């Protein structure tokens, strides 16, 4: 080890450049942070090199590796940058989870690693080589909450947090402790997963107890969903977020719903300091957008590292470590020194920001207009939430059941059609600027067309050769893996959103129950499509042909039914229903991503088994029931148990009544 370090040090001294490595999330759901951080680093590198570089004229060679929000990828990136690229220091990673994984790699190799966006407790406890320039949540949350309490006169609050990442859990701990120390009553605590998109059950429970403010610890994607759905429920009270809220993306995603959202920050874009004005001007000129706190922290950190290199006199790791400890930098974040534990030494520059007119501005006493303490009939609101969700589940399940009842195949591609419809509608509305009320039917029909084409390409040959049903199951499994991966490659794993201005609508209040016009449209559209399907199956010649096909394909063919055409029609109708359900879910939660159909497939299996294999009446009732079960589970137990409850319903049905609720009607499935 010692020999390796010595050789690396000698090699570093002879290099014509000084290699600095960064590990950031350039893809995946947290790329919004990683991209801003990388841009802040690069702007600083450009300016440092333009002034002669470091160590008497050596330019900084900036190397970036993508961690994509994955701990193992962050570890591999750290090993590559240190072992192959011989970076003299590491910057990042983006997330606290990643730092807890990659930090030990730098400690083992005795190379400084500096986190610029990691705020969880315990980061620098990993070893003497781990530094951070980002203020821990425990330093930012207390003054922000104290200021919010003073301005709004808070007395009772509720907490929400993502329970599956270190950053959000650490922020929750900071919020909880700060609320206790501030003498605030904590009326409720709710949790969720970073991958969740439906927060209405937890928010409804909070609404029912009546609070003065909502405190939330989460990254910007789920945070935006919480804000949107809180406002949809008529919860207009202040929402104070942790460090994950401190991004212009929050306003971009949440739109008008973000008004009144607060966050503590050591930096804000309108800071009148000349150096900050120069930074903002240069950032806008280079990238064509405003910087956020994460870009600002990265920018300062690169200058801190450059100054430390010049103090050290060379790239020796021990000298660089000691030079970093001697940091006394006056940058756009304010005066900065490291504490003996290698954290920021002071939190004196923290200010409380509030979204006003679409931008973060400093909170003032004039913002204390009136506390909106919202209460409502929690049970009635949960019923409404369940009706909205259950109607979409029923719509999805009807098409899935129709395919099974007629084609006798569990088509695993059905979840892909669900996502396809949402993506087509999204891009029709955003790229082609087609009105949403036209883009949505286009998306649904597009999903139906894709379903019919894939049925002809993948399943029709199997039917012609009378292949066993298992063959069709395997083919559709391979198809869903292939086409979902293609969606991922084309659009990435990050959540995509409909423009907020397309969805902005004031919630209506009916006896304490909040409902938006969009939610009313979702329920009406779902019910109309369900009714249209029943009419099609029961009252049309094509429907009669499908019923005959479901009873006996050979007899139906003898009666003159064009089996190939009928199968294509079934696929088109079912794909259209799946696409419509995907669009409605995407609009309701304003979240579209390639894997959104995967979770729906489990629900589809539950519905066709509980309702009775192939029975569309059973699918309708089971879909509604599943929506109610999930909403009440998340609202009164925990969102962590939703999938467990869904699976339990499936298992119990198989134990108690394997043929499903309407199994007796199996002879009349279609």
C-alpha cells in the first residue's frame, strides 16, 4: 500500500496536469443535482485554468464519473478515478448514500474526498480523509425552522420523510429534534419511499389533524410530488423542506403549487455580494440557466481545493490534507473554514428562503399573511382518494382481463403498454405542443396500436403453430424486458413531468373533501371507458365475436369469425385501455417513467385472480377494491406495506377461493 501511494505521489508530481476526479449523478432520478454540481465544478475549473492553473502553471484536468444514484456505481467510480486515472482528490458523490459507500475507498487509499452536497449525519466520521463543504441538515434545519416559527407563529406541525435513503432520514431526525427544541407540537409523522408517486393517503391523514405547517425531508422528485398533492388537497399552509428542496427544479415541477414553500440555505441567487453576482452572470452565460445552491457549493469547493493545492506546494496527499484543514476561503457561500471534524465550521450564513412569484426569495415578516390551518374529514377524503385511484386500477385491469379472457394468455407486455401511452401523450403535449385533451387520446390510441402490432409480431406466429401457453408467457416476458430497456435507454430512468401550467387547477372543497377538476376528469374518463367497454362487448357484433372466441376459438372460426382480425382487435382495445390508464395515472401524480408499468403488473395479476380469471365484471370490482386497500393501507398503516397488502390479497384469494369472486361465471368470461 505504502509503495503504491509513494509511486502515485511521484507520478502526480511529474504529470503535466493535476487530475481532480468527481463522482456525480449524471443520469437517473437524481441527475438534476449531479448536473448542476458538475457545471459548478467545470465553471470554476475554467476560471482557475484561465488564470494560470495551480502549482505554478499546471492546469486542472477535471474527470467526471457517473454514479447514477447507485452506491455500487459510486464505489466503482471512486476506484477507477484513484487507481487508473490517479486523481489527487475526489469530489462528491452527489448523495449521502453514495458517500457512505465510496468514502471508505478514499480513506483506504488515503486520498482526500470532499462532499459538496452530502448532508447526512456521520459523513465525516468515516475517516480523516473525508471532508465536506455542504452544511449538515442538523446545522441548517434549526435556524430555518426557528425563523419560520417566528414569522408564521407556528404551534403545531406534521413531519413527512423518505425512509429509504440516508439523506432524508438524517433530515427527518434534524427536523424532529429542531421541532422539539422549538417547543412545537408534532401532530403526526408520515413516511414514504423515494419511488412513491402517490402521497395523498399520508397527506389526507395530516390534513385531518390540522397543522400550522408541514416539514418534509426528501429529494426534489418526491418532494415536488408531496407539494403538488398537498395543494390539491387544499393544504395551503407553509411547507418547510430540507436541503433537497433547494433547487429551481422544485418550482419547475410543482409550478404554482410551490408558492409558499420554504427552505433553509447558506446561499441564494440574489445575494448582493460582487463575487456572487459575477458567478451567477458567468453561469448563465455558459449554461443558459440559473445556478442553484448545489452548483454554488461546487463552484466554491473547486476554488477551496485549488487554494489548498497551492498551499501544499505539490500533490502529496498528506500535505494536501493538512492544507485543506488550514482553509480560510471567502467565496460566494461566505467565509469558509473546516472544523476539526472536517465539516463547515460555521452555519452563520444560513437564511430562510420562500418561493414567491416562482423564485426563491428571502423570507420576511411581510410573508406572514395568515396561517392556513386546514382540517378535513379524513375518512371521507380517503374514500375520495381511493375512488380516483381505484377507477384507474379498474380501467387497467379490464384490458388485462380482456386479453386473458379471449386470448388465454397472461400478456406481460401489458405494463409496457401502460407506460407507452403515458410517454406518447407526454411528448405529444410537450414536444409537439398538442393540447392535452387531444394528446391524451392520441397516447391511448398509440398504445393500442403498439399492442396490436406486437401481438401480430410476437404472439400470432405462436397461435398459428399452436404453441403451448407457456411459450407465449416466455415471449411476452422477453418482450417486456427488451422494450422497457429500450424506453430506459431512450428516455432515462428519471421521472418526466407534464408542464405544471397544463395541470394547475384550484382544488374544490365539498364538506371538507378536496377534489381538483383534473381528478374529476380522471374518474369520469375512467368510468366512461369502462361503460364503453361493456357496451362494446355486450351490444356489438365485434363484441359478440369476441365472446364466441373466448368460449371456443375453433367453433368461432367455423361460425365465420376472422380469428386473426379478432385477436388484433382485442389487443388494440386492451392496449388502448392500458395506455389510457397510464395517462391518467401520469396526470394524477404528474410522473411518467419507463418502469411505471412494472408495479401495475402485480396489481393486474391480483385483479384478474381476485375478480375471477377472465371475468370483466370481477376485474372492475377487484380494481376498485385494490385502490381502496392501497389508499387505506398507506393512510393508516404505512406506504411501505402497500405491496405487502396487495400480495396478501392475492395469496388469500388463492387459498380461500382460487377461482376468484366471479369464478362461477368463467364459462362466460368475455
